[in-house]
């Protein structure tokens, strides 16, 4: 295996505002409703009515275009990268995404960054093709990691620990995993403190600390696209949810029998020790997949043919993606609460790019209402989705005003306080 000596920081990023489509709206709704019903029946904390695109939609239900506080979700994610140390960005998305992107540049500029646009291919919406579209726009060195990020993480603005991570130099892939205990250390004593509700299917044992973590798949990928098999990245990404990542690893190994022999000691160690070690820390724990961290690193090295690393962070914004209506409402409800507390400029207290985002809302959204069908009447559009998803309520009243759920009040208060403190530290002059 080659000696890895990558560039010490990440200067380029691929920001994906593209997502696959289901063959029909009827099938998409069935998938979303049945998933939520299973979660409800099993008593899961994180209920997800997925926001899914369909090929026969008259209005493209692209989650990245959904409005949060009247501002496209994609603008938050774009602003996060524009305000980071990244120097060059490729945005991949639909023609409607391109309209929002161009208007954002007109109103706010790109903060001195070089930004390219690559149009998604509706006949090939796989992650591997999105990566290819992004890579074609960038000039990447063989020893250079790029940040690949789906654009549904509106408050992930603390990126420097990812972009300037000391381990970039010696690894071709870094998986920033979401660990419940790191993000919400007091959730057992105070359940409401876990203001982002998700289901954690994985378990990780940190051997040196004898700690068991509830883990959820990563949402961002610092990756060396010159060194890693993009087909494998696609399989890991597409199967990362609901504990299916093991199947991706096995299917990859079956294509390369020689690797099966090399990984056998890793598998045997796992079978011999993991379940008993989990139950020695937490008896009767239920999980779909897990591993000792060091053993997982050994397996990754064999499967990928290069060195990869897992890391755990303490930032809820890393896990707060917008896959479902419930995820969208987490942010809508939080900003509604902040607006009640701080007034119409509240977003500035929660997000370092709040001023730019509010400027875009004021100067750009009226124009977009006539150009993007979703925005012509977003409250009615969203209420219709809630009705079709059998949600039991609608989020907007007859006048288009957002109506939050009373049961989320304390979680919203805690989320506002958390992001207010985070934003203050991230803003120049904050301590």
C-alpha cells in the first residue's frame, strides 16, 4: 500500500442539491407512509415522513428547495461553504437549483470563492454520477481530498474542524459519524435536551475508553476521489441507513475473493467479541450493526485498499439533515421560536450567514415565486403534502402563517439556546 501524504487541508468541495426520484407519486407516498408507520409501531423516537421526488410530479418535490423561514434550504448549505475556508465549489442540481444559485450570487456574491454549476442528469441520479459531475469541474491532485456534502444540512456552518483536520494528510476517507452521547450527553437524564430526534442503528465500542456509543451514519465525506473506488463509495452511501452498510461491504468483497481471506481475522474477532462486549456495557441492547472502532478501521483498510478513519463530533448540526417533513419542521419551528424571542432579525443570532440569508429573502424571493412553482404558494404546497402523508395536522394556517406544535416548545427553546451560543462563538468578535 502506498505511503499516504495528502495535502494538509481541503480547499475544494462538491455540494449536491440532487436526489434520486421514485417512479410515481403514488409509490413515493407509499414508501414514505409505510416507513413512518413502522417507526411509530416500533416506538422509535425519530419519525420520518420522507420528502421524496417522483418522476410524475407536476411540481418537483426537491427537498433542497424547501423553504426554511421563507428561505430556500439550499441557500443555508451554500452559505455554510461560502463562509468556510473552501476556495472552490461545484454545485450539482436541477435547473431550478441553478436559478436560486444565480440569484444568490446576484444578491450576496460568492465571498471570493470560485463556484461552478453542474446540471444533474435526470436519467442518472446516483451518487456516483453526482461525484463524477463534480469531479469533472474540478482539477484535483492525486493527493488531494475533496469535501463531498449533500446540501440538506442547513446549520452545518462549523466546517473548519473537517476541512483542516490533522488526519487529512494520512487518510483517503474520513467518516464523521454522528454519536448520540457526544452530541447530547445529558439525554438520559433530560430527554428534551436531545432536540434533534433520530434513530441510531449502529453501535461503536471505543476500546481505549471502554465506551459504547449509539451511532448514526455520516452526512459529509472528506474523500480522495483519485484513490478510492467511486462505485464502493456509492454503495456505502446508498446503503448507509438502517444498518445496511454491512451488506455493501460484503457485496464488494465477493467481487474480490483475495480480500475475503485478508478480512477473515477481522470478521472472526467481531463475531467472537462484539456482541458480548456490547452486552457487558449495556445488557440487552438492540442494534442492527456495530463494531469495535479499531477493528472497523482494519476492515475499512482492507475493503477500500487504503487508510480510512472514523471520527465522532459533538455538533448536532452534523446529524440535522432534512430528509423528512419532521426534519424540515425542526428548523421551521426553531426559527419561529427565536423570532418570537428576538424579533424579525432572529436568524442573525442563530446562523453566521443570517444577514445574507435574510437579505436574499427580502430581495430575491418575490422574483422566485414567479419562476419556481413550489414557491408560488409554499404554505398551501406544504399543507397538501402533510395531508397526503396522513400527518394528522398541517403546519400553516389559512393566512400562510406557521403554527408550531406545542409539544416541541421546550426542545425549540433548547435548540435556540444551543445555536445562539454556537453562532456567537463562530461570529467574529464572539467568544
